[in-house]
């Protein structure tokens, strides 16, 4: 499908470094491959403090926040250069009346928006005057024809809600404001067909993890390394899903396939994503391709890959000093298996030595997270990237007794050698739920 316009590239709702860097890196690649469209990286969730610190320290500018891709009034709003004053005679409008016969025309008074004049206003006025005295009609001022105005729309109003508002109105069109400023107008013709945003997903493919309104968008591509539970599409799309340690590895491989070399800044972005999602190339999800790609990108950046990764994690603040609720929710993914809704968060740290400082509070936070996210079971793995050990904190659930980890305290289990949510913890939890 050949499309022109803006294409938004986004990761999942709780953006980690791989998601953020994937959006930035793939936008850079697509912009070089396709000069017709504009590829804009965005994020549909807020950054954790750790992610902010790392990006800031590395000089990587995160993509702008985009709340949703629902079509809005701004996507169909009309404007005109015609400036008709309210005190002008109707003949002024006649001089500028276009061949398109607009159903409404913006009217101004002393340069400020006064209201919309519709063809209904004109015909109603003339028919009324003709009924009373058909002869000797004087040319009226435009303001004398205008009837009561209705509540204007805002540029950010949702398309469907605005369509309903206009359908309930007797007006042919409604004014549109951007805050307190007049921005344009819409007519019934604007709502004949809903516009669709063009979107590419990176580092996820499940609708529950995606940007709000994705079901209304024109989904073009999926670049991911997770299990598939994809969004249903109207047309065939390009999907690059590979069992690699990082989405950024897949994106780098697409650079190579396209016979392109990422510039130094883009190489740093992709390297950051790889080193983050593979825990400095030590996670069980790491493949030889991830290692090869990281080393190639490090060469472009003129750094050592492993030293880059270790330095990157040195910017992470101690968990004891963080807002624990924000830390858990910043990388919390929901699942449903065996009729149970559960969520798994992951916090990466450089030491577990300070666990006593926050363990009781973290258990309390998990109860709050369970309620907030509407799950039956909430867990978070706190992973020491230096020692390759995790500790699991969780709310109560019958499946806990089936987990193959050593209990430390109620609600806390030790997981030496477990660092991957996707490859190690998730399968274990699914197994425990199925017993």
C-alpha cells in the first residue's frame, strides 16, 4: 500500500530503553529509505526515572509523547484565507464566494472571529423578508443574517464525538478552536470518512500494550522480538519478528540488509537498546547475532561494547532512592493465561545489597499495583545486572507454591541466574498457573 504523509513509530505503553531506542532507530532508517513520507518516532507512555537518567547521560533525545492515535477534529478541520467583516454588506461575501459554494463561512468583527455564516442563515433571512414584503429589499449587513451560534469544537476533540455533536445540531458546520483561539471550522462533509493515522509498532505487537486507538489506525509494520499476539489488520503488512535479544538488533540488521550504515548518533541509540535489553549481553535471550551487532555498533561509536553497557547502568539510581510505584509500573506488562490475569514488572539495579531498605515497602506497593492494574497476581523481579541474580516480590496467589524458586520471606523469592522476564520467569509462571 503506497501512502504519503506522516508515519508514527511507537513502542509499547511502558517504554523501556529498547522500545524508545527502537522507535528512534527505525525512524532514522525509514527516513533514509523513503523520502516521500515523514517518519516520526513517538512514545505512548512516560519514561521511568532510570530511563530518563540514562538517555540524558548518553545525550539521546527521547521521542515526544503521543497519547493516542484516535482521529481528531484537527485532522479534518478546514480553513480559509477569506476575511469577511460582520458589518460588511452581503455583497462582500458574493464577491468572494467560491465555485465550491461553501456551506459555512467564518465571519470576523474588528479582526476577531465573530461566528459562522451558513447558507441556511442567508436563505432563512431572505425567505422571511420576501414573505413580509417581496419588493424593495435592501442588501443586509452580514451580521444581520447570522443566527445564534452553537458551542464550538476544540482541535483535540475526538472525531466520532465531534461527528455526533454536528449530527445533533441543525447547523451545517461548527467553529473549531485551539484553546481560546479560532482555528477553523468543520462541515458535515468533513465527517463522511474517518481519517486514519499511519503507525509502525516496534518492540511489541499486542494491542493491549500498544498506543490507545491503535484499532482505528492504519498499521503498516511490526518490528518485534516477543511472542506473537498481533493486532488484526485489514491488509497484509510487513512483520519482522525474530527471536533475538533486542528489537534494536533487528533494526540494525535492517540497516545492513538495506546496505546502509547508521550514523554515529543512531549507532549509539541502537547500541543502548541492545545493551539494555540483553543486560550487557548476559541475558539468556542474547544470541550471537546480538553480540555481533553490538560490537559492530560499538565500533561505529568508537567505544568498547561491554564498557559502554557497564557505564550505562552506572547511571541507574539505587532502587531504595526511587519512587517504588513508578519504578514497578515503568516496565510492567500484563498477561492472561489459564484464566488468570497477571502482571510482571522488572526493575534493573546494580546491587541487591540494599534490599532490606525497601523490601517491606515494595511488597506494599505490589498490592497497590495489583489493584491499579486490575490483575489477579502482581509480581516484580528486581534484577542485579552485575551478578545475574533476581529477587521476586509478589502479591499472594495459590500458584506461588508451584514456583521453582527458593522462598526468602513471605512474598519474596530468590532467583539466582534468572534475569529474563520473557525467557525465564514468564514460562515458569505460566507453568505454575497450569499445575
